[in-house]
C-alpha cells in the first residue's frame, strides 16, 4: 500500500523573545489566575518589524529545502496553511493567496499546483492530509506544506482590550510567531512513514473561537471560550483515542512520544491522563510551551524540530500527533519520523 | 474511473452573507441528491470572501454547522464524521478543491465530498465596490468505478515568475481602523482581461495537446468580464488528428447573462448547473472546465458526462 512520509522539515523562529511576565505586567486588568503557571508559557518568539507571514514562511522553506533532496523546481504542489495572511505590516491578503506569492518567490515550475488552506490551528495538518491523499492516489509526487504564522498581532490587541479578569482574549497572550515547512513524498520503507492520519470537525462547537479584525482597535483579535473548548475536548478525547486504538490496532506503547497541540501544559497532561484507560500511556509527552508558547498552525512541527535537535526524538521513533483546533477539529496522526534531512 | 458530479445547486436570492448562501446551496444540493448526509466525509469551502473577514475558524466548519452534518463525535463510532476546511486560490479555488477531492475519493470510494463556493462582501451588504455577484453554489462529488465518466486530471498553470497579479484583494487593518471586519481593498489591472485570456488559452492548449480529446461540447469557463468565454473559445488551438483539421469549438455559457455579473469562485459549479437541462437529452458529452484568476493562474480539466 502506498504511503507518504515527511522527507524534510524546516522551522524558523524569530530571534526576539518576550516573556509572559513582561506581557502580564504591562496589562491594566490583571488576570484572576497565574497565566504562566496555568499554561506553562514562560516566553514566546515575536516577529521583528520586517517580518510577516511571507518572510516567516520563506525562512522555514529555505531551511526545509536546505535539508531536502529536492530543489524548489522539483516540487509539484505548495500548500500555504497559516491562519494569518499578513504581508507588509497588518495587511491581509485574500487574493492572490500566499501560496501564489511563495511559489513566485521560490521560482517553482509554472505547472506546480498552489493553493492556500484555512483551518485554524489544524492548518498544517490539513495540508499534510491533502498531500498524503494526493501522493497515495498517485496524482502528485512531492509537496511542500508551509505556514508562516504571524500570530502575535492578536496579543497586541488583547493587551489593549482585556478589561475583564476572565476575558475571552486571555488565550491570545499564549501565542508566539514562527514559520514551519514540511516536504512530503512517497515513503520507501517503514522507517519513515505517515502511518495514519484522521481529522474530524465537530461543527456543533464551531463558534467557540473566532479570530477576526477587532471592532475596538485597528488590528486583529481572537475571542476564545477556553473553558467550553476544554470541557468539550476533555469529554471526547478518551473515546476518540479509544476508537483510534481499535481501528488501527495501536495503543500508547506503540509510540515513543506524543506531540499534542500546544495549548496549556496543565490541560495537556490532564487530557492525556484521562486517555490512559482507552489508549494506554505514551512514554514521553513533548511540550515546548515554556520556550515558544502556542505557535498555532505550526505547533507540531516546531516541537518536532526542537525535540529532534535535542536528540529526544530520534529517527525511527513513532510519534503520535494529537491535533486540536477551532472548528472544533480533533485529529490524530501516527508518524514514524525518518532522518528528516539530517536533523538528529 | 474518476470523480463525478452527483448533484449541483445554486442560490441567488440576494442574501449577502457568504456563509448563508453557501450553506443554503449545500442543503439544497444534499436534499436534491437524496443521499444519506452522514456519508459526506469531507466538506470544502472554496469561496474567498469571508463574512466579517474572519480568519478562524474555517468558514467550512460554520457552513457544516448550518448544514447539520457530522456535528459531534459519537462515543462508539467514528463513521458518519465529517472533516471540513477552506481551499483558497482566487477564481481557481473550486478547481483546486476538485483536484484534492479527486484524490480523496479515489482513496476512499465510500464517501462523498461536498464543495461549496460563492462570494459576498465581508460587510454582508450589497457593497458598491464589491466586483462580484453574491451567489452560493454547491457540488456533490462521488466516485464512479464502472465507466469512463468523470473528471480527468486538473491542469494548472501560473504566469511567468515575477509577473504581477492582475487582480488583488487585500486589507490594511491599520487603515481600516475599527472597521476591519467590513472592508477589503480591490485593485484591478486595466489589462486584466487580456492577461487572463492569454494565460487561460496557453493552459488549455497545452492541456489539450496532452489529453487529445476528439470533441469538446461545452466550455464551462470563468467570466471575469462579459463575453470572456466566447473570446476564449476563439483562442483554442487544437484539432484531433483524426478530425481532418477542424479545430474544436465548444459552446460557451454566458454566466453574466444568467447571473448579472462575475460570480467568481462559484463559476464552475454554476456553469454546470445552468447546463443541466441541456445535458439531459445527450448521450455522451465532453465538457471543459476552465478557470483563471489572480496570481495569475489558470486551471482546467475535461469532464465526461
């Protein structure tokens, strides 16, 4: 059976670090809780004045291509998957899409397919899902999935607008900027393979989180019903993972690591403890919230890159990716990570 | 074998919400198809303009909620769940969605893919600067294993590197102040039609050389300006060797005549929907779907009815 794999990944994190302490101390309305303790986010990366979604994406792509066997003109498809589409300050681009400008900048073949995806924090894994489908069907051979996520503008708005100790914009204080890219092609052996990936949208809860321009300030804001999202996920994740275990005949011991979507360390650990009965325990939970915060659509790749660079995730390891996003999207992917172009 | 169009629906009731229009079209399409809605495994929103300029969640998830499919996960069965997302690529959004839907259906024949498209101004009003007609369109795709019916591979071609996009839609939030949810800035090159025609014809002619169809009965084309598809037909430069040198000359669909202007992302679906009465009395019909838009880029694919 044909399967796809991650051939190479590239992650770019802006140099500037901003601590949670410095953000909270600048706020007029203080949260009712210790944000750093609750979420585990101590610091996050912050774009410079010259960085935007296009530059973050390009920096990640350059690293990805540098470690890949492919050149830009070998790539059949480029999919841009960020939530934000800012170029040149807070200028959002609807047409042409970012994938079109990235394709142009990279000098890709004219007949290479490009399109953008919007699917909240599941953006990159939606791109991975689509590339996996196109590789399996034989329609395409090589694809580049990228996100240049310039998400801290929502933090800037939250800092101006939070006026309630349980404000819907508190989650906006946990995010960080980043770029991530992955090149996918056909798997040639079981040591490097996307074993399975399934994503579902629980649309009943699609209105629990909105990202949109603010109506109080020139900028973009995110309004999150964090408690409702947490309760919805906690109630469903154990049976969801239990059904995966049955469908794919896997359990926690088949994986060396789990990379959950990076929301809050406490929430992640609570959720995984509850899944112990239906899925079993996974030896190692990968969290990099302390350094990078929630990088939204890129989170799994930022963590994967970080953990491989530290030698914690090694080539040949099985990693369970748990996907969670507004929509509400729940998903799981089993990935046997290969050498990924030299990261080990 | 290929993806086939099981049903289409178009609504043009002058509602100026992209979410409302596409959801209404989706519901109409599912009802007319008679299928069990729980078999829609994937829902793709391929419209571009977003009510209130929302960036999150996907518009597809909000449409899915209105259509009422796959609303929540069952404690005992993952079957009947739906995955939804937005595919964005200017006027080529639907053709891009068809590209990915074709692979999804080929890999899993048991499900359906629903594509919805159509645009409305983010202010959800009849905004005078909005260059498109607000409609909602839906297309239900299925997989046909028994015949040669369905879509052929989609051909995609962008303009030369460094060529400027002939059309852009952007929003500078600093300038929009507190009105960011209801503004978009459009910029259009005066030579847009000419640029689009040349790129579109280049893509089609290269594609036909590869595919070598004996006949094309209809071309279902984007119409960024009135008469665009008629002009495009005159630029098709392919004749099948067995046909004695007669160039293919498919009939075009006057979408401006039907909808009063450019319906942008909805064009391929609406053109097919308009053609349905004509197709009823025909035995074998070959269509050429063709779109062109910002980027600039063009997509096309043959479809055998």
